[in-house]
């Protein structure tokens, strides 16, 4: 049985990717939640991850400590992680890697926080460029491979890699094209994403660094989370 170490569902976009992938593909695993604790994160997470970060997958004595590495590890053992069609699979891997290493302005100005609604104070050009690229990339995948998912008819790892983005769109009411908005709604309706979101709302923990970041980003309109 796999063990997946994650942090708070409200904040941890990196944790969400393999968690949703495992759930949506029906791959059994045990979840271990280790909440963020500010400057203590690295020491706490080093107990199970050599880089001191989440997510981290344990499979017996094998430790896989990167979200993209986890996807590839699972792909070697389970069908459906990547598309069967070679062209779709190549595109999906590139798109997932782009999310893994790019979209810096989106991360900076619209950080993950599932349970709040925020009106950004401003949208810098770098953020607008990231949103334009998101529209372009999602539109290309949906048109080229026929949807309703990015690389075709079935949910795969590339969708899991963009799952946190659909909550950033919701939290900050980010302006995206109609095709992107519809795709984001489809992902949020998936059983795995609904469960992640519902559990995020029930978490009692608040991490000061994450909370301060979102207060600096914009005006809080609503906090839907359970009392911390």
C-alpha cells in the first residue's frame, strides 16, 4: 500500500496533484497529513521527505519526493496515468512539466487557498500573461484531443497537475476564457476534487505565512472555512 504525505488541503497545491490523481484513478493509498507550521516546515517534513517538502510518496523502502516523479512512478505501475495515444501522451507530459516549472506569476499573485474568496488589488502584466498562456494551453489540448479532459476522453496526470489552478480561478475570480472556465468547472465537479475541497473547508489549521500572503494579495470577500 502506498503512503502519501501531504500538507493542508486548503493551501497545498503540490499535495493536491498526486492525491487527486490517486483518487481519480482508484489507486489505493494511505494519507498522512502534516500541517504547515511556518519556519518549522522543513524540519517536520524532513522526517519523511529528503527535500523537506510535500508531497512525498512511500512505497515500502522506496521514497518518491516530487509530484512529477510520483506521477511517473505511478505510471510505471498503473494504467491510465498518462494517455495511451503517443501524441497525446507527449503533449500531456509537456503540459504537466510546464505547470510544474512555470506559471510563476500565477503562483505569486494567486496563491492556493481553497476556502476564501478574494478580490485582487491589481493584476500585473505577468499574471495576465500567465492566464493568457493557460487559456492557450487548455484550449489547445481540449480542441486537439477532443476533451472533455486536457488530453482526451479520460482524466490523466496532466489534469491532476492543473487541478489546483481551478481553485485559484475560483478563489480569485480570475478572468479566463469561456472554454477554460467550463473546463475548470468540470474538474471541480470530479469526485476527487469535490472531496479535496470539502475536506479543505473543514480544516482547523491556519498557517500565518499563507494567510498573510493572501491578505497582501487582495481584499477578502468571504471565508468559507470552519472556525480555526
